[in-house]
């Protein structure tokens, strides 16, 4: 089934998805006229190729992402540093579940690819199962590691025949995305599937 994604602030960059691939990229009106039976998904903001988060190891292997049931003791925010190391030392099996929750947080920030050498089998499995691409880490990382890193690293533009992997952010333009960060994500698509929807 064909799905046509369009964001209100970037109607000139609508994306027609066929399965796991991009079938076409172009103005919404043209794609809608050429494919009248396509299901249409309308989003606020701008549609982008999605983000590469270069801090894969730091966010998925060196950070503990608490289970919501642990909020009373650990809080809801990611736990780093010595506290995270102590959690993983006490129970190494927690790394896999933490990584899966970390991947979900990344998807909620428009991340469609990660970089950095992942050493843990559980983390590699979580990344692979999610469909996140693995990219090359930039030579210089400005740090610190974050779900919305500064600067944001946008992937190259979408092309017909390429993977249907992109994110939509509720901002007026890319300048506002840079200013407000990846927390403005409203949708992430990987392999043609909607893997995160904020509203």
C-alpha cells in the first residue's frame, strides 16, 4: 500500500512510501494527483531525512534508561555516570532492556541512525531490531552526549528507491529545528513503518 507523508511547513517535500522504500519525493499536490489511492498522513511542521545521533555507545551502553515502574526510585530521566555503571554491574541483564528503552527515546527525537562502536550484544540487537541505521561517527564530537545533540546531524536527502527513513518535527523550518532541538519530533518512520508518533 502506498502512503503519502506531507508536513504542513514543507509541502514541497512530500514523500510517497511503498513498503520499506521511498517511491517518490516531490510537491504534495503532484504526488497526490499521480497517486489518488495512496493513504495520506498529514503532519505539522517539517519533514526531514531524520537525524544521526553520533552518541550510540554513550546513550545506549553507558546510560541507564529507567523502566517507568522504577520512577519512584530512579526517576524518569536517563541515568549516567557511576550510578549507571553501578546498576549494570549489579545486574548486567538490565543493559538490554535499558537499551530498548533508550532506542525508543531516540526514535522519539527523530533519530533514524546511530554512530559509534557498540560493543554489547544486547545493545547491538536492540539497534538492529529497531531498524536504526548505523552510520559513521563524525571525527570530532562537540559533546556532551544527548538525545538532542548539538549540533543536530541531518542525514542526506531522501531519494526514490532509497530507504523510507525520515522524521517530522513540529517547527516552522530547519532554523527553528536547530534552535529548539529534536524534542520537537512528532513522527519517525523507519523501513516505511511509523515507529514513533508524538500526537
